[in-house]
């Protein structure tokens, strides 16, 4: 894989041996020998899109964590629209059609727009970001995402001064989603961020992982990734992004407000009412590890200066 290497990044930060090995594992599993084979995926990117993926910029953040196996990332999923068991999204989400795909961006902004997925893929240089992901259920992974900052998209639509929040709505299609007949959540799945959280450089719109196009079970063709918050904030298969003045309702908060707050920052000191949050099981590891405040992304702390994180959980 061709990776552009900016001068300021140490070679050790670019492709860890594990990542390299995992990429090779991916190639082996998918029966391909080179990234050029991307066009043979079940959901093919155009040649131009595949070229954009091949030009992915390396992750600028040093992370010592070993990336989780591709197999685990793509078969142990939460995507309730396709079933509540961890193995169901991989089995059921293959029918998701990601072309054509449009994301509407509107609400309190000067330039509301409909973006075709092809435009989104070209909107900003695609970057590789290896992030920890901590699910509120107590497990975690390390995922090498490919994507671009949500901030780049928001800048294009020019948020108005009155915009304080961003609402994300994800695909709802009862024809292909067996899970939506159960009233577990108020479908479609929605999520929300404060505007400054949405604009934070860590907040990513992911379109791929392990250097390949996202699979449906991981939220193809485009999903949110907010690494310092519990995994459920990272809405999959987004179709609508709306700028609002009022804090938007979110699917999990509406389902159980005492269990899932709007902020849902990873915080070992705020227990879930039904379990503790001070440790986690990293998928692929046997012993538990300590959960870190903001999932270890301390640079987001200024976003919450002066806030009571127990009250605003
Ligand atoms: N639309 C939608 N997005 C979703 C979910 C979901 O059920 N539906 N599950 C969330 C939860 S609980 C987690 S932990 C992450 C899991 O992402 P992954 O399967 O790619 O690891 O997706 C989040 N995004
Ligand atoms: Mo989760």
C-alpha cells in the first residue's frame, strides 16, 4: 500500500508490524494480493475512490495499542438494526446498498447541501487514525480507521452562530433491517454532539478500516467515530446531519435516560446503573485493563472545563 509520509512523522508511527501483518491477513482472507483489487469487493469503490484510499495519510497520533484483529472488528459488532447479537450484523448487513448514497447536511447553516458519497470521499484527504473504541458494555477494541475530520464537512456548510449541536440520523430501511421491527430503540437510530465536540480534530467520519472500504456491519458507507465517548455515539450508515440550537434527542438516551446520557464520555468514575465502568475487556485479551477517563484522549478535557461530569454523564 502506498502511503504518503509527511516529514514530521517517525517511520515507527506509520505502519506498525502488527498493522502490516493485519493488512496482510486481510489480503489473505479476502483472497487478494494488492490493494488494486479493491474493485473486486462486494461493494466496489470506483477506481478514483480506490486511488484515494491508496493515498491515505498515516495516523499522526502515536498509539501503543495493538490493533484488534480484522476478523474481530468485522464479526463482533453492535448494529441493532441488523440484529442484537454480536454476530448478526456480519450475517445480515450484507444486503445494505451503499451506492447511490446521499448525506443531507442542513439545519442552522448558510450552505445546506446534499452530498453524494462520491463527493464525501473527495472532500478531504483520507487519513488513517488508529483509535481505541470503548463500548458502554465493557469491551474495547483498537481500530485503524480510514476517514476525514467531521470538521472539514461542517466548515463547507458554514454553521450559523445559533448552531450549538449536531444531530446524526442513520439509515432506516425495514425492508433490509430485521432488527427495526423490535421497539428496542426509537428508530431511526439518532445521535448527537455539541458543535464544539463535532468540530474537534479527533472526531472522524470513517469510510474505511484497515486500509479498505468499510463493511456494512461497521456502518458503511460512512459512520461517525468519536473515540473519547462510548461506542454508541459513533452512529453508523449516516444519512442526515443537522445543525440545531437545542440539544437533540438521541436513540439510547430516549430509550433509557438514566443509563445513557447525552455526553456519554468514557469515564471510569461514572458507573452504568447496572455495571461498573472502571475496567474493560480488550477483545483478544484475557485479562481486564483499566478504563481511562475520556478513553485516554486527554486532549478533549478542555471541552468540559467547569462541567460536572457526573451530572453531565
Ligand atoms: N446505526 C447504528 N449505529 C451504531 C449502533 C447501532 O446499533 N446502530 N451501535 C453502536 C454501538 S453500541 C457501538 S459499540 C458501535 C460499534 O461499532 P463497530 O461494530 O464498528 O465496532 O457502533 C455504534 N453505532
Ligand atoms: Mo456499544
